[in-house]
C-alpha cells in the first residue's frame, strides 16, 4: 500500500524525519541501536496504527574496525484493523428504513483510513440476526440491507429495514486481509443492540352494533 498515513513505529520511534509516532509518514528513517544475540539476531518491536502492507528496510554502514562493511535488507508485514465499530441510527420502525455505518479501527480505537484503499479494495461481509422476541410464536419478518464500500475506513449501510418489531444484532467480517490469513470480525452481541423496533401504526376497526 502506497498511501501511508502514519509512520511505522520501531521500538517506540516513528520512521519519519521527526521520529514521532503521531507525525505524518515520509521517506525518512532513523538510527536504531540494536543488541544482537549469540545467533546474530536482534528483536524489534514494530507497529503500525493504520491498515495495509508495509515494507521495513534496514541498512548498516561500517566505520572504524568495520570500515567498508555495508549490509542491507528488508521485509514486509500486514497490519489489519483491530475491530469494526458498528453504529446505527433510528427511529426504528417496523417496515421503515433506518441508517448506519461501520468504521475500521485500530487497537487504540482510532479509524484506520487506509482500509478500503487497497487494490483491489478490501471488503467486509455483513449479516443480521433477530435477537428479540424469541420463542416458537416469534416471527422472523423480512430483513433488508447491504454494506457499501469503505471510504477512508468507513462504510455506510443502505436499504436497512425490518418488517417486524423487536431487536436485532449485526455482525461484520473481513476475511484474509491482503492475503495475510488474518481476519477481522466484530458483532453487536446477542442482546439486541439494534432497536427496539416499534409498530408503524395501529389499525382500528369498528363493528357496528
């Protein structure tokens, strides 16, 4: 992914000219002091607060006793969103449309704006389930709605409606992000977070007597 919004952070230091994790990314790096073990390996703490595939490169230019020594290497990693924040807005009326959105977030709860900017763009699947009422006499009604494409880490629902009364729960999943084998799944739970849905109106019929 080419559009980095934040720098990769190595051992608490951002790989940018400012060396700051909250500053914008750029082409600069920084110098790290590493401790190598008996196997010639040094451990790094690497993080990225957005989503995407990143490449980290390292180089060493010798001086003194190491004069003339030059080494370099690189590797890539994939950072996924930690979760999806699911939000809906009523009024929740049986058979009437309502609105909502899904936001891809990192471990700190901040939006990951690069989610959806991949090529091809990352997508997520959306499912609904009836939470209330339950029991043999409860009616499922007809559920409708789709989840659109992500733009700056946010996707909007369209055509949301339910023909019955009660409460619903949503689930959103993005599988195998950028071929990494990593998936992101979030749900509103099982207690009926969406709603409650109420009747649109009552029909009153009078029998003359």
